[in-house]
């Protein structure tokens, strides 16, 4: 009986607990790269917000385009990382012929983390974009000299 227990592994209940740091560090390198890109997106948002807050005058048009792009790309990157992670898990299960639920649950947790992190960065980008649009509208009311773009006739 003791030999069987020692072959199973550590008997401590807390030795194999899943933590957030262990979850991120044990991810596939492709998924980690996607998360690193999402962190870069967050840093870019912080830099854009800081530069717009610290500078006087109008919002640069590139800032609005960048925040819109980040708001669209961040959730898609999170979903891509989750899909890749789940695909890897299912391929591994198909190759071994057996499904280990403990490994599947870790994969599901990693996928949920990727989707949630991508959605969080996307929401930050949307909030930043709305703040920049409000500032642009305020500046347009205050200065009023922004030329209108000509409308096309239908």
C-alpha cells in the first residue's frame, strides 16, 4: 500500500494546486506569445493615454485609429490563444487515446484566462477611445475651427 502511494506522487493536498503564476508559466509558448502581445497592447494604451493627457490641444487622429484597432484586435487575440490551447489539448488527448481530466481542466482554465485577458484589454481600449472621442468633441466645441469633411452625395 505504501509503495502504491509513493508511486502516485506527493500526498500533500497543497503541492499541486493551480495558481495564476503556474497557469501562465505552464502555457504553450504560442499562447504565452499571444499573452505577451496583449501585454504590449496594454502598455501601448498606457503610453497613448499618458501622452494625450500630458499634451494640450486636440486629440491626434492616429490615437483614435490605434485605440480602435486595439479594441478590435485584443479580444480576437485572446480567442485565438484559447482556440489554439484547446486544439492542442484535444490533439494530445487523441494521440494518447485517453483523456486526463486534470490536464483538461488546466487547459480550460488557460483558455478562459486568455479570453478574459483579451476582453479586458479590449474594454480598456474602448474606454480610452471613448475618452478621446469625448475630448475631441469638447475641443471641437471650444475651438470650433475644425474643418468638416465634405459629405458624399448618395
